[in-house]
């Protein structure tokens, strides 16, 4: 019986699934969230509701736990840094600061000689005018974006004039890649430079939101190997502890690019709950709590469909599922358009 208590910042579905994985390992969880309806409160042992810069509550959390992690990246660096003075925060706050900033993140990846899309830093509308070369492209806020939020496609130079965007924020302009496919690689790095790597997952997005993931990905052997190598290189360079996801683009000439890194468990890895002996969530808990590392074994091919907005409704009234199907309802109070409400995994 372990007597570890783990603090988790963030209370969405990733926090729920981390809490459930921790419970299996006899680890207590305290979820800290600024959303009083945070769904993870249904899965954790204790719930703290406060803003991420509430010093008193932050200290209360630190006092109650042995180690702290997070389930989304947009947490103020100061908060993680303060917490880290009191209890170990994993992944390290400096890693999160790097990755939560799209420009710093892309500079870091390029320094490792890993290909990304072409990008430039944009501070003002007039910075865009000489950049026809980067069009068609996407303007993205450097911080706080997710599920396509804070992104503005620009087709041609004439569209720049009419852009209605607040340049108080910083942006990057990214050249659009002619996508053949998107894949992701999830890796868990343990404290001693050891890894567990999941096989590449093939992902389909709708309106910039993940809709569908499957293994095996239909990709060449070369891309299979290179994507795993790059994911390991990135986690090693960061001296990362925990589960991390690298999102990749594959273009029509079969070139591989890193799109972005998520310093956390990832939506595309939900199928690992049913398709592997150890899920991405359990591996994250094992790594940040310094538990035993168990070699990964794939049990089955699988596909996962996100249930977004109203798509959850038919699954809430006694749905008929086959033996190889697993439904996860995130128990979110309000159904909203574009909101991830649950997912369905089918083993193949
Ligand atoms: P988020 O942080 O919202 O996940 P991403 O940068 O991953 O932002 O973009 C979301 C999705 O939008 C990607 O998975 C991809 O489908 C599409 N996309 C983003 N940037 C590009 C690009 N440069 N070229 C082609 N597609 C892109
Ligand atoms: Mg993304």
C-alpha cells in the first residue's frame, strides 16, 4: 500500500483519467482547478477550487501532497515555480515554460535539428506584409492556444489588410503544410533516462479538433522509426519526467515535421487505456511518483472517436456497446459545441 499523495493542477478529463490511474496504484489525488464544475472532482480523493494564482490555496495544496503534476500546460510559470520550492513539481516548471510558448518551443526543436514548419515571430500587423512566402499560412498566438483556439488562417496577402486581430498578443505565422497525415508519439520518460514509448498513433482532426485516433498508423517504416526517435530525443533533451506527446505532420512528399509538443498526457493516447498493458496515464503516475517501470506490451489494435458536443447524447441513455468497445463519459455538466464530452474506443 503506497502512502503517496499526488497533487494535480487542472480538473478536466485528463485529470479524471490520471486520478483513476492513481487510484489503481493506491495513490491519493488532490485535484486543484479554477473551475468549480471541474469534471475530475468525480474521480479524485480531494478537490480544491481556486484560481491558479491564489497564493494561500497554492500553499494549502503544497502542504497536503508529496509531489505535484499538471494536466494542462497553460498554468502560470510563477505558480509552478512557487510550488516547486515547497514540493517537487514534475515535469519541471522550466519545461512547461518552454513548451507553453510556441516560439520558444519551435526554436528549441530546431536546435535539435528536428524539422518543424517554417515560422516567423509577429508582433504587429505590418510584420506580415513582406511574408508572402509564408502564405497560405496560419497566424497562431504564442501562448494559451488549444483545440485551434487563437489561430487565424491567412490565404493571401490581400487578407492581411482585413485581419481583425488584437496585436497586444504575440503571434507566430506558420506556413501551411500540405498534409498527408498527422500522427503523434507518446513517450513516458523515467528519472533515469529510461523510456516507455507507445507506437505512433494516426490522428484525424475536424475543425482543428482531434476527432479520431488509431493504431497502427498507416505510415512507412522510416516514419515509424524517425517519429519515435525524435520523441525520445526531445524528452531526453528536456530531461523530462512523466508522459509527453509529440504531434507530427507528414506532408505529401513523406517528410516528417514536429507540429508541437504537449508536456502532459494527450487526447490521442486515450486508446492506450484499452490497447496496452499500461496506459499513458498510469505511466505518467509511475514516472512522477518514482514507482516501478514495467515494460510496455501492446494488447490490441484500436481506434478512438472523440464525442464532441451533442455527440455524447445518444451514449448517455443505455447505449448498446460490443464487448470490444469502451465508452468514457467525462461527466461534464454542460454540453457545449466543440467541447470534448467523452470518447469511445474500439479494439480491433
Ligand atoms: P493546438 O494547440 O490548438 O492543438 P496546433 O498547432 O496543433 O494547435 O493546430 C491544430 C491543428 O490545425 C493541427 O493538428 C492541424 O490539423 C492544423 N494545423 C495547424 N498548423 C498547421 C500547419 N502549419 N499546416 C497544416 N495544418 C496545420
Ligand atoms: Mg495540437
